[in-house]
């Protein structure tokens, strides 16, 4: 593969940051990789594994070397991280991120970047219910979609380099308005997670059984619990940052649930069968 | 393995009936296996594969040979099937079933069996989102729980033979009151399926996007759609037969959802993090 950046800095070596470091090294997408984070032992571990060349706790120590910076921290602190590192950016540097919510970040950051530096919002739609560097792997982005959310003010060259990075990591890149992105992920990702969390809590909260009813769980419920094991802090931040879109999808879901409850209540077999067939047809269409 | 029945009849060769025929033949749990069903070609296919010895469309043709009858039809027609076959049972025969709802069946059937024949309600908690004979396999019951729901009037010998059959098929057998069973599966299985169906329908019904948003689905939503591909007719019948318990769990879930929505609406990060942690802890405890 062709080298895309001379020196890439990755802020936060969790599942996404760690996987990005691995694929960048494996495919030689940058000459040099620096990692920034609070947990210096984890960073040193990554250096020992040959996944990064340098590791730093403080932006002032090495960030000026980088011509690309990928913020892979929890979404709730991306804005403050970019603000903190901005003064140390070299001219021409492009900053991008991997946060699951884009609208507030793009609006807050893009217009306020130091002259001659650029912010391009990004969201690789990849991940597992496991978080952390220990779960990272170079193939995480393979065959997945990465959404980039440039605005009319975005620098075309900066956008193109970020796009090439994700394509080289194995993803298809889709350009999208940040607000549209946030509405789509509210529907397709944030709502399902909220429903899974709620379902697991509701069932675990049913105390009127002598048995441990979780022992009787078969396929269906186990799939839900897998999703519901996702990182609580990340999901708290997503719910707060994408609040309005999420509330809309929750209302939409609630209305669909009321329809189903009405059909169960009135014993309307035709309606139930129709609802379940719809659902199966949607699955088959994916 | 020791032979448990001389001649076992399986009514309905779908996922469960087909898998039972396979394991019975493979482990020689009966000398002879007869299959009954409407689709005589499918039954003949099973006979050609050596999974059953005889196949019949009509109970009058071969049922009197069987000392055990397992009803593996969709749950909605189990009661009528048992009523239809009862006149042809031989003395001492034990009838059991595999339906996901037990209370109404046990109450309707057990007291009305012909003198000297027995009904023991059963529910092997095993299954995949795939249905049909084509998806059947001998290991389906391995390591799973099979619930039997005897009453005080149940014949101890009949119960013991059915118990041995499921143990020999690889399952752990749990004896339980039919009403308790129905409340547990409402929580742990029927509610999650209703939620998955509803979620998939709600998301598919969000028409205010130019994009086909289903293309952006990552792990979480795909797990839901897998569940939501389950057989619509089976789930219609389950919802109708376990209506009262299901409505209770749906109400319980709705209240939990309202709590979550309140926390999102008011931007209560501490509450959200607490809810998501609870959910993760439940998963870890399973």
C-alpha cells in the first residue's frame, strides 16, 4: 500500500485507536505512528508490540511532528481533546475523529481550528461489544462503512487524505452531512442499543420468580445481552450528545410497541402475523 | 445408549421434530420411528435418509403401533392434533409435546386423555431462527434445558420415560408447573422476540431518509434482525396463547423504557450510566 501520511498521531489507544494503529503499521500507511493517552503503560505495551513508534502523555511533547491526528477517545471528550491539542498542531495538519455522534463536534470544532489546520469529522461504523486496546485487531475496519462529514468549508485536500486513510484500512467511505449521519445512527445503532439495555434491565428486574430465570434464556435473549454489554460511559455520552434524534426514534419505537401491545391485547392474530412477517421480510431484504 | 421406547411416533417433522428423529435414530433411543405429517414428500425424504422407518398422513394408519407420541407441530395446533389422534392411541401410550406455551395445553389435554394413556407437557428450550426440517440436526438439544410440566395427576412412569428421552437427547430436564413455565418464557423469550420484531419494524418504517439506512447497520441491529426472522405463524400463536403473561412483561418493559426516555430527555448522565452499567453487569453474571 502507498503511504498516506508521513507521521500520524492517534489519541486514545482503545478498540478503535488500537485497531487503527495495527492496520496503519501492517499496511505501512504512515512512516511514523505516535500514540497519545493517559495510560502510559498501555502505550508502552503498544510500542513494545511494534504498533506505534512513539508514545506521549502530553500533546506539547510530540504532537507538532504529526501531519495527521486521529482522535479515538470516548466521544464525550473528543471536543475537549481537540481544543487541548490545537495549539500544538503544525501547519497543514489534518485532525479527524471516530466519534459516533458528529453534528455537535463538527459544529463546535471545524470553524475554530487554527489557521492552516483542518478538522474532518469521521465515524468508522465498526466495533464490537468489547472495548479496549486488548480487543483491537487490524481487520476491524475491513468491509465496513466509514462515514465522513465534511461541510462546505472543509478543505478538499484534507478530506481526500482522510478518505484515503480509511479506504486503505479496508472500509468504504461515505460522505454525508453530519446531521443526517446523526439521524441515521440514532435509528440504526443508538435506538437498538437503548432497547437492548432496557430489555436486559427489565428482565433482570423481574423479581417475582423463585428461579433464576436467566438460566432459561435461549438464543434470542442472549443476543440482546451481548449488545447490552457495551461500554456504559460511551453509551451515556452518545445518548447525551445525540439526545434529540434519539428521543425521536424512541418515540417512534414506542408507538410501534403500542401497536403490537394492542394486537396482543385484543388477540388479533391476523395483525400479529402481519407484523411478524413484515419483520422477517425486512431481515431477508438486508 | 439404552433404548427408551419400542416405537416412537413424531407428529410434525420441522426443526424440532426433524432434530428429534435424527437424535433418536443416531442414539437408538427407539426401535422404530414413525413420522406423521401433512407433507408426505418431506416425510418420504426423511425415510430415504434413514431418519424414520414409517411415514403416514393419517393417524388411523399407524399410530396404534406407537408407545410414545411426540407432537412437534406449531404450538397453535397441538391441542387439536392430540384430540385428533387420541382415539387411535394404544393402551399405555404416552403423549408429549414441544410447544413453547404450556398452561392452556396441559389444562385442556391432561384430564381428557383416553383411559390408560397419558399426556406430559414438554418444552425443549432449543431452536434457532431457522425453522423447518431442512434446518434440523441431531445436536439441537445438546446442552439445552427441556422443561416438563407434570401435574399432581400425571402418571409417574409416563413422566419418567419422557424425562429419559430428553436426557438421552442431550438436554437437562427441569420439572416445573406449567403456569410458572409460561411466566418465565414470557419474560426470557417471548418479550425479547416481541421487542426485536417491533424494533425491526420501527426502523424499517422510518421513511424520512433518502438513504437506505439499513445499509449502515452494524453489529447491534444485525443481531436484532436475526431474531426477527423467526417464524411469524409460530410467534403469532405464542403471542395469542401466552397473552396475559406477555402483556405483563410488555408493560414491565414499557415502564423501563419510559425511565430511560426520562433520563435521555432530562440529560441525566449519571442515571444513564447507571442503567447501562446494570445491563452490562447482568450480562456478565450470566
